[in-house]
C-alpha cells in the first residue's frame, strides 16, 4: 500500500522524521512510503501528483499547527476521496474533514520557532 507522508520541510532528515517513518511502518502493514524528502525542489503540483499515486496520506503537525504545504496536500487527498490520518504521538487519527492550515509566511516563521526550540532542548 502506497502511503504519502506529508510533513514540514524543517523535519526532513531529522530524528523526528525517522521516528514518524517507523511509526507509519508499524501501523500500516506493507507500507510503501512516498516521502517528499526524496523529491525536493519541485512545485506543489508535483507533490499533489505524488498524492494521486498513493492510497493513503499520513501527516504530522509542527508545534500543533498544520503547515501550508501539508495542509494543501491533506485537503487535496480528502477531496480525491483518499483516507487521511494524522500522526498523534503513537496513534494514527482518521481525518474526514478538511483541515485548517497556516499561511506560507506563518509556516516560515513557525520553522524558525521550531529550529530555535530544537536547539534549546
């Protein structure tokens, strides 16, 4: 089963990403994970075409918020009738309704906030 893993760019190649990938593999048997980290520097249309090729979408939030790109991918998947799940700790929560997400500018600001917190912790 193909799973699109939607997550904030600032999480690419981090320990958190590794943990989330492991959780997806644990929860979704026979998962073939499509990770956008392997397709960097493309347009949003490109990523939405990747979503089209998947059976489900699993996404994570950043500091409790859905970032701009993730929100677009999630809502697109829902519009296409795909199953969507939010990573919440060690659970996958089914999402049936469109999600509210922050703007691109707010997303950039949130990345900076996350990077500062990550360095402090």
